[in-house]
């Protein structure tokens, strides 16, 4: 088991000089080198250690914009005796490069795996920053299909949202290791357990568990603070959460929100939101009400519980209505 560093040592390792990053940056284009240099800024460490050898980065609660460069989702990495596994990479090449620089400030060990929790751009668009490490890119067995089908739209929409400079170097990197059943990865004295899920937030959600610390990386199966976004099945999502909340774990990393949360308490607000939406839509359908009625009335009691509610809630209601009217 890796020894826990004391606070002073941790801070020194996270804040090494820009010279160390310059050596690493030679393998990257100019846009990534700039991002890596910024990661050496001592004013704000990019990652925090939430358990021995487990680090997370907290993304902003925001939509894609030039000012955040796509840094709107949580990410992290796990350090074993022999290698590192990365979990999600952020929403652009620049964010991925900063995450890679943060890893290098902690350890020189090879980056063996880059694991994506699901297909959404804010979690996978930083993958390209890790290509020089030649890791296995790991994802749910449906991830490649989902990303490929949406590639042109994802690139166009997010390039426009970020602008040319912030989006430079960003591209889609498909998985090279597809997970279709429970699988373990070895980092040397440290096991990472992967469990593909049935359709929930998306049809390609993957749960990652660091066996040593018990930490769960749940991607967007759990939202906190940020209004949930439904791109799969509202019923399936509730079923997956019901299953996952029976899993004992000291902490979980949500896809959006705090860098680490107590488990299973972290899931409770989301479970409540999904139930409210489901129950209220069912009542409207029973009363032969329309989709327009649903988007205007369903779930409004949740408005003050979530940031970005106005941006995402009506879409969730529309998707859920389309699913539930065929029950």
C-alpha cells in the first residue's frame, strides 16, 4: 500500500517548477505545452488526494465556454506500484494536458490506462493529451459506437462553444479496450475493478472501483449540484442507482460536483429528482396530457436544488416522457 504523504510533501509534489513540465511538454503541440505550463501555477493545485494514491480534479459547474476551456467535469487518477490509471480526461486537449501535468507532478510512473466513464465530450475530449503515453484507452463496449455516431456533432458543437484556441488539438480518441463484463486491471499491488452498466445516464456507463481504498468513480451516474442530464433511460438510471447504493464504499467521485462525497448519501438527491420526474410524468400520461404540459409543469419543485436547472431540466422531461408514454 502506498504510504500517505504528509501535507507539506504533497504540496511540494503538486507544485513543482515549470522546468519539470517543460521536459514533459516536448511530446505535445504548442496548445498542450501552454496548458501544462499553467498546471505549474502554485496558486491553485489542479488535483487533490482524496485517499492514499487516489487523486481527483473538480471541474466547474458550468456549460462549455471559452473561459473554462471545457473544464466542466470531474476527473482523476489512481497510482499503483507500477503504473497509473486515469479516470476521465476533461472536455478539451488543454484540460487533458493539465491533468497529465498534474499526474507527472505526483509520479513518474507510466500511464497504463485511460478509462472513460461514458461518452460525453466533457469526460473524453482530453484523451488526446495522453496519446504520447500509449496507454490502453478503456471504455464500455458500447462507448466506441456511441462516440462514433455522434463524433461530427460533438466536435462541431463544442468547437463552436470553446472557440478555436481553447479547442485546438482536441479530437475523439476511441477505446482500444472494450469492457463487456466485470473486469479487473492491475497497477502493481493495486487492483481496479470495472463494471459496465445497463442503460442509465447513457447506454455506455462504466463504474470504476479502486479496490484498495474502496473509492468509486461513478462518472455521470451521479450528479451533485449540477442538474442531471438524461441521455439514456430514466427507469434504467433509477435501477442502476438502486443497485449501486447497496454497494459499501467510503466515498464516491461524481461526474459533476464535489471531488469526493460520502457514499451512498451522494446518490440521494439524484434519486429524489429522478423519482419526482418519473412520478409526475406518469400522472400526466394517465390524464392524457401532452409533452408540452409536461415540460411546463413537471419537476419544478426541484428548481432550487440544482444549478443549470433551466439549461437541462426540460430536456430531461422530454426524454423521460418519450420513454414513459410507452410503458
